[in-house]
C-alpha cells in the first residue's frame, strides 16, 4: 500500500521528465506571410534589419518580396544555416552596393557581407563598435566609435571612419574623426561624418561633441569640422548636395533639431524647428518621425512630418492620415518607395519582444502590417539589376 | 541517531500543537528551533543538517533550486550572478534574511545568492508570504516571500570549550576554497565564533552550442569553447558572540565579504570573450536581543549597520569606458513586543526604522537618502483545531536627495513620500484529531518599493514611480504519517494551490527623443496560477541503513496581462508566459546512509520556457535537467573527526542555458575534505 505511493510518485516524475525531454535545437526556418499581390515597381524587394536587444544576439533579417507580395521573416539562419550564432547582436545599418548586401552588426563588431539577391554569406569585415556604412568608387566607408587609445589620463577616445576595399573586404585605411561618429554621407568628393559624442556627458552637456567632420575622399584626411549642435545622429545630402543633419539634443533642456548645412558655404545656415528621430529622403521630401519624451505626460510624443528640402518648410505634420499612428508604440525605422511612394514605418514596441512593420499608401492610409523581429529598424531596397 | 529526525527534510511537523507561551528560547532568531511548537500556519520548506550538507551546492542559490515554487536565474559559473524568484513574483519581492536580519540592497533590490557559500550555512528556510511567527521585526512582514539563511551557531558537547573545523574544497574551474571555523566557550553564558573562507577560481569551463537541420537532423553547426572572464577571488570573514541571559538571549555578529570577479557576459556572434569586472565589498554589524520581561510579555531588539561598496569597470576600449562605483549604507533598528493575552492569543507590535543612502561617481546621479519606518501589528490565535494569524503592516517612506553629480541647471528632486498599509491573513485547520493533516489558507497584500536605480538612475530613473503590489491567495494542505516498526518509516506530503497577482509592475519602457533609450514605468500586470507539491519519504532498513527521498514539483502559469498601445503588438504578448518561468519544474533528492557512508543523488528539471512574453519559436528556451551525485564518508583519525566527499555535477554532461546566451558548465566535479577537532 504505502510503497505504491512512492512508486506512483517516482513514476509520475519520470513520466513528466520523459514527456518533455529536450531535443537538439533546429536552425530557424523563415516564416512567410502573404501581404500583397505581385507588383512591378523597379525593385525586387527590400530587406529589413531588426536590431535585437543588446546581449540577445537577436539581430535578424527580414525580406519583403515585391514579385510575390510575400514577407519572409528571419531569413538569415535559413539561408546560412551553418553560421554559428547566426547574424549577431544589434544590427545598426544595412546597405546594398553592387551585388552585395552589407549589414553593420554593432555589438558583434563586424560588417556582415552577403549576396544581395540571396542573402548568402560571403564574409565579414571586422570593425569594433561599427555604426553606419556608405560607399563610393569601390570602397566602403564605415564609422566606428573605437578609435585608437593614447596613454594620457585626460584623453577621450575619438572614433574613426574605416575605408574598406569591397573586392577584398579588407580595411585599407582609417581616418580619425570626432567623438562617437554615427551617420555619414558622401557627396562632391567629401565624406561628411556626424559626430555624436554619445558616450559623453550624461551629466554635463558642455562636454558634448557638436561637429560634423569633413573628409576629403581623395586624400582620406579630415579637412575640417563644421560646428552644428550637440549629439548629432543622421546626415543626408539632398539633390543639390546640401546636407541635412539631425541632433538628438541633450535629452534635457536642448531639444532634438534638424540642421541645414549649405554645401557652398560649408556651414549651418538654417535650423528647422522640428525634432527628428529618423528620416528618409525621397526626391525633395524629407519624411521625418520624431519621438520626444514628455516629462509632463510621462509618455512619448510622436510626430510624422514632411519637410520640403527646397523651401525648408514643414509641409505636413501627419503623413499617417488614417489614425494608425495612434497604434504605433515607438516608431523606429522609415522608408519611402521611390516609385510607388508607399511609406514604410516600423514599430519597435517595447524593444524586447517583436515589433511591427506598417505599409502606408502615398496618402497615408494603411495598406498592411506584419510582425517583424525585435526592434525592426533599418531598410534597404533591392534594385532590379 | 540524530539524523533519523524527520526534520532533516524539515517540513515542520504539526504534531505538537501545544500552545507555547513566552517561548523565548525556542523562538529566538539565531537559535535552532528544536521543538515543533511553532504555530506553523504558513507554507514553508526547509533544508538543513546532513541533507543540506550533502547536496552538491556551491552557493545558497544552488541549494534553493530544490525547493518547490522557486526559480533561480543563474548566469553560470562560480562567480556568475544568481538571483531567486518565488512563485514568479519577481526577484525584488523576495526578502533574504541572514541570521535573522534582512540583507538589503536599496540600489537595485537584488540579492546575489551566489555570493553566499554553503560553507557556514546550517539551514535554509523559505516561506510564502511571511514566517509563521508573529514575534518578529516589522521588516519580516514586508516581503511577498522570504528566505531565511542561518549560519552555524556554536554548540558545545559537555566538556569541550573549543571547536575547530577546517575544510578544503577543490575541483573543476581551478577551484581553491579553504575555510576555517573556530568556536570558543568564553563563559558559561557567552560563546564566540569566528569563520573565514577564501574562494579562488578561474571560472573557466567548456561549453557547447549546436544546431541541427530541420529536415535531415544533420549537424548545421557545433561549437565548443571555453567560458572566459568568469574568474573570482573572494574572502569572507564572519565573527559573532552568542550569549544567554536570564530568560533571554542575545547575539552580535560582524560580517565581511570582499570579492573581485570577471563578468563573463553574453555569448553572441563574433564575441566570445568579455573584459568587464566587478568589485564588491560588503560589511555589516548586527545584533539581536530577546528577553522575557514579565510573564506574558517578551521583547526583541534588533539593530544593524551595513556598508556596501560596488565598483564596475568596463576596460574594453572598443566600448564606452565605464568605471563606476556605488556606495550604500544602511542603519536599521527594530523593537518587537509580544504580549500573550491568554494562553490562546498572542499579539505583537513591532516598530522598525531604517535609513538608506546611496552615493556614486555616476555622471548626473543624485544622491538619494531614504528614511523608512515600519509598524506591524500582528495577532495569533488558536481555537482548538483552528489556528489563525493576522497582521497589518504600515510602511512610511520619505526620501531626500542631494545634488550629487548633477550639473547645474539640472533638476534634483526626490520622489514623493509613500504611505502604505498592507494586510496579511493566515489560517490553518486540523480537521481530524488522530490524523496529522492540516488545511491552510492565506491572503497577503504587500508591495515592493521602487529601488534607488528605478527612481534616480541617470536618465532612466523615474521619481514618480509607485510601489509594485502583489496579491497572494493560497490554499493547501499538509499531511504527515510515521510508521513505527515499519521499514517505510515516514511519509510527508504538502500541496498548495495559489493565485498571485502583480500590479503596477515596474518595467523599463522605450523612451523617445533618441534611439534605444529607456524609462522606468509602472505598467506591468501579471497573474500567476500555480500548484506546488512536496513529498518526503523516509525508509529505515536494518543494519543502520537509512533511505530518504524528497520530490518537489511546481506547475505555474505566469501570464503577462500588460495592456499595450498597439493592439497588434498586444496580441504577441498578452497572456504570454512571462520570461524564464517554466510551466513545469521539479526536483528529486535521494540519499542513502549506511554507517559512516552517505550517497546522494539529486535531480533538477526545469521545463521549456520563453525568453520573453512573446511566446514564439524565436524566444523558445529548451528544458534542462541535471543529475548530481555525491559520496561522503565520515571517519575518525586519532582525535580528529574527518569527512571526505566527492561530488559530480551535471553527470550526463548536458549543455544548457538558464538565461539566453549564458551557457552553463558541462560535467564538473568537486572534492571536499573536512577536519573537525
């Protein structure tokens, strides 16, 4: 009688252990979602790089296929099943140059190089703390926070731009710039680098970096600095070669702003009174979203705006017109299709669980939405070759 | 033989229901309660004595894994962070008490139980709600669940006046771990104890990651590497005086822990080694006095001063250079008064005062100071088959800040003061006079204060945070039966069903005006439904063979009911199992004792979990289960009592992770040699 209890107990334990044993972990297989009909718009599709929360190693790659209207979530491991620990930790930028796809994986200290059409891995470029990438005449230029160290107690570490030969994937030169360089742009034979100073002065604004470095492409030397504002982030050149730079502000008194650098004058000649978290330039329209933390309501105040780069005027303060903006928790990535003018906006949600990708028509009406990876952030269009 | 005592597996017996009044000696914190006269109306689990010693555990965290309803978050290795969570309420809701007084961490509310080695620990008890003892400081009423760690107290055989014990442990991870204990009888009424331990380990161990193809099941990739930067170097010193008075007891104790360790960090693509380091220095001095003043009236006084220093260094020049230090101090005093109204009714009034400060060299950090006063009024009553306990705790918190490292122009504002009154009610009913069968139920409402980091940490802190509340409902029973003259000598079973709710949960949420920034907010909502079953079996065979089994099983559905702005995103997380809580988990301990030999086998199972409340395949975390073996032999060598043990952990060499990207050690071993005089 009594022994029966014991055996029953042990048996139960064994059953539940055996029934829920571990199996070897399988490589992820991407999930496909049909969202749209097949469309011809000059592009095969676009990639969306999900950053993934730091330390989670969950940077993933999604692909939207215009030829089938299908969204393929998390394709990297499926295409490259033999790569240990998959794509990596915190994807920070993505770009296509020639027939190759480059993904800058910040906390994995590398730029992943893949085939643009298949996303098959070709190799990687080792750059510690890499941030953004741009290309010019066969070379890739990548910003990094991890400049050289000097034995000097008062020395603060500067960042650099790495020059990489895209045929050999090797670093051929480095150019030291300002503190914690982020976005960069190449126009008229110059590389413009937005130095953020992101590691500096959470307590003291006075020490923040506030310049754009100008590097001559031919000599790969820093020509000069253009004083802009604290904590710079993105930089982009319009058709006329003038530059649009964003400042994050100091998160306290100084708000985020959009600055205009006149190419001829090589200095800031205008400030647009709008906060910018991220933007996308389509023709002469700069599509902007901004998230500003309000200490009054203890919530994020989000604006979706368009700035005309010719007139420098804010022509719209709500390019999402159907009320979907109220659904978006924290916008994180933006792209505008050059042909269809469809607007793509991502929602990073709570940063630790999956986000969403929204597609809006030119008129700002929602076409479709789809679940993405964690922190969907960076887009690149795949042109028809 | 002492170990025949069923208390080995320590589910406290209900046998003796006699009401003990003025039980000063028996209930004093710090004294091993040898009787069973507790008005034990609260679910409790305890590991003590031989069974605790023979568990293969390096730290308190390893031993706690064997309790039902407890989840340990283990980042791996000897020096890795190990935090405990009870019934999925969250680490910050746990109160950890060391020799009767709570270990505090006003900065982040986390107690790293990996820092407490098993060397000098004599018993570990856990309580859901609070301890079944109304004669205690107000702080003991202030957590959703409590862990009591009790270090060894000097006890002397008739003629001895000195005890000495030396232990040496070595094994995997290049472990060198010597410790000594000295106990002295100073006078008839005063004993002295000194204990010290040193731990050095490289923290190096091989780990393996592997993936297979979905269709062919062939290996896609398979990588083995050595865990780096998990080294530790730690010294513990502990000294105490233990005295008796006329109808009273007192003790004073000093504790020091100093360590330097590497923080091994997450293993991610292309980064298999990290270089961050941490230094800790914890010191406290605490004292306790308990005395029967007049018949029916007892008083208990506790006091503590703690001084904690932590330094974090990131020397990796490819990342942001960080060299931060945090310095905390705590002053604490408590007076508890117990008055017996009658033989059946006791009441207790406790008042505690606590003052906490935190200074740091962190940029932009204000220096917070917190003044907490707690008042607890509790009553215990016993009416034949029915026992009851009720308590009301009032918590009054005031904070101030000094400018600290804020730059001029920035605001430095303290969080508003908080006043909360929270109740708890416990009930136990013994329906049959002849059967040792008890039904119990409890309700408790309590909260945790936002930590200093939640409120003030540069940029992410939010001074308008409210406390995070928990509501616990429990219904359970305990049954014990002993069989005299039978080989199956004892059986014990306890089962609890519970429903918990966490509201106002403090969660980091994304904050605008820049990429990837956070803000602490009271937005979370969690509901937990669970079952716990614990069962013990004791067999006594002829020829001094003693066989023990203990099984524990936990089922938990801990669901995230946080509402979100986006209905689309809410679909992915609403109702999802919260991070790292498995639905099924269990443990099994068995030991067989024959004369001076003891063999121990223990098994732990943690079922599948998800890394976050979006329960999708990408966030799936495998179940893991490990088997540990140990063999111990006690023998006499001249005047010395010796003990030699060998431990083998993770016998089947499982590659597992408790936390994503923090691989755990494969098979490892330890050898222990102890000499007592």
